[in-house]
């Protein structure tokens, strides 16, 4: 995906089985943050930073959604443990992450594996991508400030 394109219409199903679509989010700016794995240190810091600033996102007209390839059970546990106020999409079949181009080969500790690249997509009220934050750009403990331009 690139700036100027629209996010896919169907984003996926969240931890409660609710399907999220861009039509439903129309009229709101969207922060869709893709993260590698529930309850890992970096992903927890990122989610908690977004949680701690959630009211600021709402006040500026944003809807916040997270997405990883874990299932509903994993997402529910993550949400409950850290009191996350936003939905987490369960992309177990990797449809969304592959459509967004954020799933592929990763090198870690000298090994090559397949995985999710931490990436954040920000849209306008019509679902058009206005900004893409890459893994190298994202600072998990400062992510809200990065998105909000502070």
C-alpha cells in the first residue's frame, strides 16, 4: 500500500468476532497499527502508549485499531491484561497484513523467519492513506506523539 491509496474495505474480525470495514469507519480518521505479536515487550509498550493517549486520538477525530496475526483468545488476554480501549483485529489467515504488504521475511538473531513488520497506517476521513510509518521510524514508547505530530 502507498500514500494516496485506500485501505482495503474489509479489515477483518476483532477479538469479539465483530467485522470491521472502512465503510463503517467513514467520517473518521483511522490509525491502523500493525504489530508483530501480543504481549511481547515492544508490542506491549506500543499498545500501552496508544492506550494512555487514546482520549487524545478520539478528541482529534481518530479511530484506533490494532492488528496482528494472533487469534481472538490471544487478543482478549492482551486487551484484558493491559486494559486496551481499542479493538484488535485477528488476522490469523494473514489476509490484511499481506494486502498491506507488511508480512514477509525478517532477519532476527541471524535467522530468517516469516513475520509481521511493525507498521502504522493513518487515513483521512475517506479512508485514504495519508501517512505510513515504517518499522524503522516507529518508537514504541513515543508512538502516539509521533502520530499526533508532537
